[in-house]
C-alpha cells in the first residue's frame, strides 16, 4: 500500500475508547452525554462539522434524544445509518430511515435492508451510510459511495461530512458506486482524541478548530472493527477518515493524477499475449514459465503504481489472461517438448542422477543414447554373505533388509551424478563418464564409494542397537574405455556399459571378500584419481587375466 506517514491535520477522530468508557461508564452512554460531546465539539472547540459513526435504533433518555435531534436538524452534524446489502429471507428493517436524495445516481449500489436511527432522530438534515461490503476474503477494500434504497439515495458518511462542511468534490458517476478505498495514509497519521478529554474540556483547542470530526469507537466491546489492507483489526471510523481525506484531496487538487487504469490493463494484456505467442514456440518450457512469472511480477508492480491514480481500477483482467496462458499454453508447449525427450527420460530417469538427465536435455543432443566408446569408471558393490543373512528371515523382513541395503548403495551413486546400470539382487553396478563425458569420473566414483561405506556404517550402527549382526559391503572400482549406450531389443532396452574395465571391476569386488578392505581399486582408476590418496596393496592375477593387476584401496578414513 502507498501509505504515507505525513500527519493528516484536516480530519480529527474523537474516540470513545476504553479510557473514556472507564471514566464515564460503560456503553451505551446516555444520549445527553453524546449530545454534550457534540455540543462541545461544535461550540467550545469550533469544529467545522461533526459526523457520528454510531447508530441509535432505540430511543433512550428523552432530554438527550431531543438535544441530539436538535443538533442534527440545525447544526453541522451528520448522523449515520447502516445499510445492509445481503439478500436475506427477511430483510432488515430496524429504525426509521432519514431523508435521502431523490436524485438518481447511475452507479449507486442497491441495498436490501437497513439499521437506522429511531423516529425521534429521523428528521436529521444530514444522514449518511456506514454500511460496507467486504471482499470475499473479508478485507474491506471498496466502499459504496452512494447507496440506493426505495427511490432514495444516501451518501457514505465521509462524503456527507464533506458536503456539510461545503468542501465536497464534484464526483464523476464512476466514483459514486462501489469505489476502492485509497488507504493513502497510515493510521498513525490521524490525530485521535479520547472522548473523555473533550467532555472534560482538556482537548487541545487548536487541533479541533475548523476541522472535520468523526466520532466513533475503537473499543473492542463496541465491535466496530473491520479488516483492511493496513490492519486486520481496524476501527471503522478510520476507514471513514481515509475516505474523508480522499474527498478533501480531490477537492483541493492534491489527490494523485488520474490514470486510465482500464486502458493500461487492456494494453498490458494484449502485449503480454503477443509476447507469449512469439516466445512459446521458441523458448524452453522452463524459460516460458519464467517469462510468465516475470509478467506476473511486472503486472503486480504496475498495478501497484496505477492503484492510487484510478479509484475504480481492478488488476484482475491481465491476471486472468496470464493465468489462462499459464493454464493452457505452457502445458501444451511442455507436452510438445516432452515428446521429443520421452525416449531419453524413459530409459534414463530410473538409472541416472536427475542432474545428468537435466544436462542431457539442456544440451539437446541428437541421439545421446547411441552406443559410443567412452572413458568410464565402473563401481560394483554388493553385500557379503547375503544368503546367510536372509535365509532365516521371514520373506517380508528379508525384502526390507534388501531394500534398505540397496538404499545405502544407491543414494551416494546418484548424489555423485553416477549412472545406475542395474541392481544385482543384493548389489548394484554403476558407472561415471556416460552418457555425459566427465573429466573427473574416477574421483566421482571414489566419492560414491566413500559415501556407500559411510551409509552402510550408519546402517550397521542402527542394526546393532536392535541386537542384529553387522553387514559388510564389498566394492570394486576400475576405469577404462567401455562401450556405453542403449542396448537391447525392440521390446526392451537398457542403457549400460560393456568392456574390459567393467569386467575388471566385477573381479575386484569378488576378491574383496579375501581382503580386509571394503573398497578395492584397479590400476586404471589409480592413475586417474586426483582428489583421493590411495594405498598400494600389491598385485593379483584376476580370473580371465594373463598379467597381474595392481590393487589399491582408499588411504584416508572412509
């Protein structure tokens, strides 16, 4: 909100607050005391005009009512009545309406019922309306400036007050209906004087002389509270004060310049539609979503600037257009783009880290799954003694153990941007360097191995607290050239890597059961590793190999 902190010196609020109720007794006060309050304001303090944000549907003390009626007939005093705009089975008809204006106002808001003052006050010269119409969310943003009821037209309290003071602006028809309230000042900008101070003659005379005064109450006991954009519990008289300030600004020519809000909204909607029609087929779905988000933010900012300059402005038109484009155009474009990448996603998203899939889509390669010779690092891991661990378990417990253990293996692989080739019952095969070539594929595999060992260690600690035996993971890692791609038949295919280095990794995982180390690393990975210190274990001739293979393990604690 464009709420200014500059003090409002033309409008004074006299508040029947908790202190005043404590000083003069609980509500309702005798009418004589209210008449005395008005007399003090008009006579002693020379207020220019006084409006009561209070309704008196029942007569009280005869003398007080007579004094109040006399003031309302002959003084610059505005009495209030509250119109009801809701359709009810039985329309409200409380009190007797004062005399309105027979002059028709085209944009006047029709009321269905009313709560008015009692008959003794019905002859007041100036009557107004304090009924309001909150928005569906309960917040009061608009006010019926002129209300029509049974051929009579009644101004809102603030407009009636400025008319009595002879400072009312000349209003165009579009501002006489349900009009946006310009909350141009913070509530702290208004001077609020307790009613008790006026009755005791303790109010500063210079603050009240020649001013427009609204009498109301901030006491929670009087239940005159509404939700506004500035405060969810706003005293009703503050809303009327905001409108009074607006009428004075219009009359004095200090209100914000009038802008054609509707025209700006139409132009924005047309430009946004044309821009999106041009961009939707040229940009990615993500970029189009960002563009729509930028248009949303841009329109909200523009509407923020327009609102003070057009009292009937509504920002919903362009928002509806943008929502339509987002609901229709973007999903259509997204679907088209998904068709182009469905084969890629269908094969990889269960096996490859999300970041790798995103990068493949971003690169928009013609056929990223075609078999190619690539430098890869393969990691093979499984549980030692799986059969021994699960043979005595119920099927459900065996399945849970397998699922939890595979989770310990899978999470580090995907976190390190690995490609999950396949599960091997109690283990898995993963590789780095395909489908996207990466320079540090060896180190990424070693990072994943460290992560697996940590995950299994935490899993074992949890099992020990339950009195269960610890599990051991065996990991083999080797690097080299492999053929990676989409292999299989027309009915079923899988993205995998085949080659000597893959076979070597499998052999290294197997011999780990005869060694005190969980991670066994081949010479190919040892040559490429840059970020990890490795310990040399010696040479072993692996099955299917003619020459000995140099073995390593991770030197740092894992």
